[in-house]
């Protein structure tokens, strides 16, 4: 009996020891697999970057061309590009060229490039069947809202909408406008009604219920920067309210592109969130994303030329034409521009606004240079107040320059001690710098399509970035 007991104990000890060894083996295998996965991710990421560098380095060496991105030498990533500035007056040292002369040089370059390019053809008209219009009785919904008014306050469809562009200061604009007693916007932030199919198909009653309560004499508005670049939205808004007023904010296309990349790769998204193309750029460098966007839109040959050719040999007119062809394909079918090319498409203001002007007359549009919101917010707010018919409640005395940041805060009243600023996770580009080589490539690309802005927005031209973009 004693022998059987000892045997059972030994067997139990053996089984327990085997279980522990098995668990330890599983842990070691898991750690090894995780380490292997990390190694392979880093290896292939590095190999891909080196492949891109090698590809361009071989072409640069074989063709004897300037290499704007310095891709043949990884240690020179931060070096200045091998492109010499062309001064408008060769007999005058560069340091002696005044600001006005620099601007004239930029405009001269702009005129020469525009003369070499064909006038921008209008974006193709969409088939209404691709717009997916919803129907609803707006007047009946407004009547019902009036019946349900509480203390004279009722939900009200927007009098104007800020349609974009993303990363150009629309959040700051909305923040400042909400300090105006006559202007009210949804507390939820961006509604994404007209461009997100799931929201739009819920209909106008759903949209009205997202809007704030307003009293007589107050104006309601909403801000969704994704509206501006979606081909379907202009038609949807026109059929919703033909007399709607629209505000578009545009800004330096090069730095907007970089800010968009930082936003797309840093934003915290909810579980299950999906945006076609966005996930693909999460582990890519900005240089890789720009290269991929150019290759997908204007083709790999022109992308290579943008990087390698000397400035005077770049076929700007051809690049502009190829880019318009790419935009036309999506515009005609009503498809949104997806990542990575979306970071370039959203900076094509002239082309996008030409599409909007097909549905709304210019008198219903206010286009603001985003730099004005940054350096002179009172001036930008004065334009908005005039445009929507609100009183001049927000003036220079409401804004105070913060010398440590160079940005403006806003006071509700001129004697208020509290001065608030738009905050949160905005301003990523203020702390993160774009590498000079890829900035030069983007300048070349947007230089090719800057003629669109001059053609579509002559009343605003030159824009705040024109001098820097067009002087080379």
C-alpha cells in the first residue's frame, strides 16, 4: 500500500514537472516569434528604403543628373538640395534683392510657367446617379422644428458651412467664431454628414438633430474639412440648400501636405475604424509616402524626373496635365481620393474649387488664406462676419498675441482677463520639421499646379505662399 502511494506521488510530480516545462517552452517560443517579427519588420522596412534610394541613385549616376533628395547618400539626408536659386537680376548679389523684387521674380516665374501650360480644363461633370442623393422636405422639417421650439430656441439647419481644407486652420476658425454671440455650431465638432455615406443616408432629419438650438437672429454653421475634396459633396449640398453660403480655408500646399501626413500617422482612432489607404502609410516615412503618391498619380517616370532633373529641365506643363488626368478620373466617377495620393489631392485648391463653382456661384463663397487666421485673426473674422451678415462683435481688441508661441488667443470681451486658444493635439508641424530634400520635391510638384490657383482665384492672388513656392 505504501509502495502504491509513493508511486502515485512520483507520477503526479512527473506530470506537474512536464506541465511546467511545456509552459516554459511555449513562453520561449512566443518570445522568439515576437523577436523574429520585430527583426523582419525592421529589416524589410530598411530594405525597402534602401531599394528606393538605390533605384534613384543608379539613375542619377547613369544620367548625370542633380539629385534633389540626396538618395544616393544616406548620410546626406539633411543636406541642402543640389539646386541653385535663380535670381531675377543676375548682376545684383542675392543679398541685395529686396522683398518686392523677390515677389516680382516669383510672379515672373509664375507667368512664364502659366504661358507654357494650357488653361486648366474644368473638372468633368459627375453623373448624378453617382452622387447618391437623398430626398426630404426641408421646409416641413423646419416647420416641425419651429413647433418644438423651447423658449424661442429651435434646431436650425446651417446658414453656412466651413468645408475645409483640412490642416489649414479650420479648427481655429471655428473656435474663434464660437465666441460670437450670433454664431452657433454643434458641440460635437465635425458632423461628416455629406461625405460619410452612413450619415448621409440617414437623411435630413438626422442632420437637423445634430445642429444646435438657435434663437431668432442667430446663425448656425458646421465645420467638416473632409467636405472640400469629396467629388459628391457639392451636388449633395446644392440639392440640400441652393442658397447655402460656403467658406473654404486654403493654405501653403507643401506644409499642409506634411501636416496631413503627421495627422494621419498620429491620430488615435477608435477600434474597428477603417479608412482605405490610411493604414498603409502608418509605418512609412514621409519621403516614402510622397514618392508613392507621385508614382500612383503622375506615373513613376515623372516622379523620378521631379526628384532628379535640374530645375530648368522639369516638364511642369506635362506634370500638371498628368495630375489633372488623375484627378479627372476620380472626379468623373465620384470616388474620393485615397491615401497616399490624397495628401496631394487635398492641396489642389484651384482644381477642387473649380468643381464647387459648377454648383454654387462665387458670390456664395468666401475663400480665406489660412495664413491670415494665424497672423491676423481679426481681419479673417471681419471677413466672415461681413459674409454671413453678423455684427462686428469680434474685432482686434478681442485678440492678444502670445509672444512665446507667436499665436493669438481670444477674449470673450475686451476687458476679460481670460484669453483662450485653440488647443488639443493641433500644431504638430510646429514641433516636427520636414526634411529639406522632400520639401524641395513637393515645391516642384505644387509649382506645376500653382497656375490653377491663379486661374480660379485671381482675386486672392498672389497668395501667402506664392513668393516662396515660385522663387527658385
